[in-house]
C-alpha cells in the first residue's frame, strides 16, 4: 500500500468573485448536484470554496494536477447521509485511478474565517501505484 496526501486552501471571497464575475464558470467547476447543494446553503460561497479546495486536494493526492483531458466536474464532492463529504470520480479521472490501482480515497473539508481548507488521502494498491502520475507522454500540466 502507498499513501498520498493532498491539501488545499481557498479564499471564500475569491471564490464568490470568481463565480459572480465569470458567467458559466460554476458549470465548468461544479456538477449540477454540487451547485444545487451549495446554493441551498445560507453562505453558498463558503460551500463552493470548500468543494473547490477538496477537488484540488484530491488531484494533489493523485499527483496529477489539472490538465486538458480532465474536467473539474470529473471530481465531484458529495455530502453523505451522515453529513460527511465523499468523492465521486467521473470521466478521465475515474479511468486514470482505475488503471493505477486506487484502493481508497477520503476527503475532509472545513470553512471558517473567510477560508476553506480540504485534505484528501489516497490509498493505492502496491508499492509504486499512483507514483507515475501522468508521465511518459500523458503529462497534464498544472495550472
């Protein structure tokens, strides 16, 4: 087994401005279910910032970053029945983790005092699983 951790922090005001000033950006970053959840909350920008931070933390735990072949909506942060967040993977990201032996993935997020923070822990099968990321002609540059 191999463990990889990802952490990210996002400013709530920055997230609010991003969504307000860029028409359609919410559809690029968040799934319909994520948007519905966040917009149903009193402080929706905090929840959006938390989900964005969680997506970044997951990609950091994978060692991949974001690039041309994946979409932000390929990593979906959902609320479980207990209230605890969980991750659903779609598209190229789901295919990549299937090829590289992801055994488990856990995410936590919090928001307070104008920031949102998220931690992700990826557990990979084997000693070197997930370590090669998107290399050998398949590299995805981080933005």
